[in-house]
C-alpha cells in the first residue's frame, strides 16, 4: 500500500447526470482503496447532501457492476450553496457553515466533486474556503475549458447521431424538413459534431446566430437540386441574429417566455418561408441516459484513477483534465465561471463549411 495524505474523502456528483459518472466513481474509489487504503464517503444528491449531511461510508460492494451503468449511484441535484445563501430555519447555519461542519463531522480530508461548469465553480469556491477539493469534468455538453474532452459527450454524440440517421430515412420517405433539437444551451459541441456525423444539411448552434432566410435558402436550393428532404440539427441554445443583440438577461427572459423549444420555432418559420412540410424531434434526456460508450468508460476511468493519485499526493484545488492525450491537473481557478465555446475558426466549423453545410449565417 502506498502512503497517502488523505485517509477519508467525500465524493459527490452534481448538475445534470451524464453517462460515465458511475465509471468515474468506481475508478476513484477503487484506486483510492486498493492503492492507498482510503475510505470513500458517499455524499447523496450533490451539494445538497453536503449541506444536509446526507452521507454514508461507501462499501466496496457498492462499486460492483458500476462500469456500464448509466446515471449516478450517488444521486444528483443542481443545488449551488454559494448562490443566494439563506440560513437554515432550524440550525441558523448558512450552507457553507453547514458544509464545513459536515466535513469535520465526517472526518473528511478531501472532497471529489464530479460535474460540469457549475459544479466545478462551486468546487473552486469551496477550495477558497479552505477545503481540499478535486474536480472531475463531466458533461454531455463538452463545454468545460482547459480540458479537450469531458466524459458523457461521446455517448450523447452516439445517441444523437443514431437518432439523426433514423430520422434521415423517414425524412426521405415523406419529403419533409426534419428539425432535430439536441442539448447544448450555451455551447454547440453536441449539435456541431452530431450534425456532421449524421450528415445534417443545416446545423444551428449558439455560437453562430442564424438568419432563418439563409436556412430557407439552403432548403430551397436542395429542393431545386432534386433533394426532397432536409435535415436541420438545432442546439437548444441556438439563437437568431436578432436575439444575439439582446443582453444575457433579456435573452434568458425571452426564452423563458417562449412557450415551445427552439426547434418548433425554426420548423414553423421554415414552413412559412418554404411552404414545405416540417416535423420536429426533440431528443431531450435520451441523450443523457443509459450505458456509457466504451470511450466514455475509458475517459471516466482515467480521470477517476488520476483523481485518486491527486488525493494521495495532496494535489488539491485542481480539475483533472485531458490535454493533448495526457491526463493533467488544472487549477480550478482557471476554469471557474467559464464556458468553452466553439471558436469561429474551429476545424469542425471549417469542415462543415467545406462540406456545404449551412450554419445559418
Ligand atoms: O448540463 C447538461 C445539460 O444536459 C444541458 O445540455 C441541458 O440544457 C441541461 O443539462 C438540462 O438540464 P436539466 O436536467 O436541469 O433539465
């Protein structure tokens, strides 16, 4: 057994779930136990469990069969203990005070927080409060800066691509415009990659505000060339050129007031502009559920084993990241509060344009 700075650590998953979370939990806890004799403490339902003290020691038997399982055995929530904190009605403690108490009460030497941008921003704030924290990059959105990839993305990409393939055949049969909405509020990685993998004719992503007339023009060009159907892949956060002029708050409000998701609006506008029949498919939570792809299992396992070594070495305040094929640690301060958007000159944007794919601009 190797020596370790950490004897007991808490582990939690927070934010939207993603395929590979259980594989990562398994890798952290197994490596920490086998290599260093550490004890893992399961924290239930994200930061909520840390505030409420909803925790239990994790027995090795809980890790059996986890590699292939979707979801998270720890449960999750979107609770953010630093956002609008209010004292607890009974104890009078602020969330951060309750967290510190529970950290002490459970004899934790460190925390491992698995999640996306919100989770790792909270992890960063906890480390500023003096807690020993390590973050892992999980999200189907692939929008965490300083890591080439997040786990969950690859599986969601496979699901979305398979769906686009299936919609292709029915689009062809019925000569329809098919609008497929994929996840991605702030970043369009999933839309761009699944759109290219599935041969989308149009791909609309948040990074490139669209003009519906450009999209309609593309559809009509296809029809004039004898192609009787069109596949339009739309990220849920795609916005029109007019919407792109709104500030963040106004845009959020406008979207909250919109009684349908963006794909419905795009389909309606296209029907009006082209007089062609259109249909909508919103892929929704199918993209997040189910068994992880082999790539995500491997990536989550690599991140998890690295996290155990970081714990043993006392290398805290870091996000475990993938950079140029290597697993490394990035200070949480460098990623907190940021979103990794697709740069305008990204290779895949250029690839899409070279293929003649319309990106809405
Ligand atoms: O954060 C990942 C994500 O899957 C986004 O792509 C999506 O917009 C969001 O979660 C949906 O989250 P919720 O589970 O809160 O509906």
